[in-house]
């Protein structure tokens, strides 16, 4: 009797082991696995796209404006040279980059490439004034006062380009700054209605730390420039008409 019961139990166990899974359950599990892999793949691609966009955008801008960047000798003619501000030290001493920008613009003026210099930069009270220091240096190099206009509210590249057109009536210009800065300046000025070519003011080897910092900040700065062009918020201080 016990043998018969054991045989029956083994038969039932074998039957249970031999029962196949339902085809629908297997398909659902396979489908969930495929869906998870697809979701992960899309997420990875999205992260890669977002992460690489700043560098792709910078590459596009640099390639777009590279043919229109010149040295001072090869630069085309324009009525105005816009000179972007940079750091000024105590007693109005220009930083190396800023001195090179002003000297390059002065050379353009003396070569008959431009008729007028628009010197734009920031000011913080009487103790810090980039355009005033730039003007003093240009005057010391023989540029007459009537050929110089200062913009004391050029706190950002966007502000300088916007004010050049809206306040000073500039519609065509040569932009004078270091080569790493020119693509962004040209993007902004051209995007704001100032037809611009660039003149690189790299006249020496700068401190490695300064170059590294400047090159690094250009990538996020170009993203900010894109946002500025989309929003087009007028900078402060646009009252009146300062055309020259």
C-alpha cells in the first residue's frame, strides 16, 4: 500500500514539474525587460546629448565666425571699432589683455581702418572705471578726443552689443578683443543687429592661469549668450540717444 502511495506522489510531483509556464506570462516578462532596456538606452542618450550640447554649441559658433576673424593688418574697414573692457588695476593701470585690446584698436585707427573707437566696460563708482582708463590710454597714443566714445554700462558682452546698436546707433563695426572671446562677441553683436567682424588682440603670451580661466568660462558663457539672444532683455541705461 505504501509503495502505491509513494508512486502516486512521485507521479504528481513529476506532473507538476512537467507543467510548462503559460506563454502569456513569459511574453509579459520579456516585454518588461525590453521596455526597461529601451528606457535606460533613451536616458543614457538624453544625458549624453545634454552633457555634450555646450561643447557642440561652442564648436558651431566658432566654426561659424572663424572666417570673419582677422588680425589688425588684414582687418577690413568699418566706421567704428568696439573695444570690450577687462580688468583695470589700481591707479587706472590696464591689465595685459585690456591694454592689448586698446592698443589694437588704436592701431586700427592710425591705419585708417576705423574712424571712431567705442570703448565699453564696467564702472564701480569713482575708484573703478574701465572705459575711463581705456580712454586715457588711447589719448596717450594719439587718438583725438572727438574720435572716442565711452560706454560706462558695458558690464557684459551682451550689454555692450545691445547698447552699441540701441543707444549709440552702431550698425556695423569691428570688434576688438582676444581671439577666445571673439566668437561670443560676434554671435551677440550680429544677433542684435550690429554687423560685425572680429579683430584679435592677442599681442603677447598671457599668464597660463588667465588663459585657462578665460577658455573654460567661454563654454557656459556661450550658453548664456544663446539664452540672452532668445530673451533679448534690454540692459539698463538706454535712455536718450548717444549716436556719434
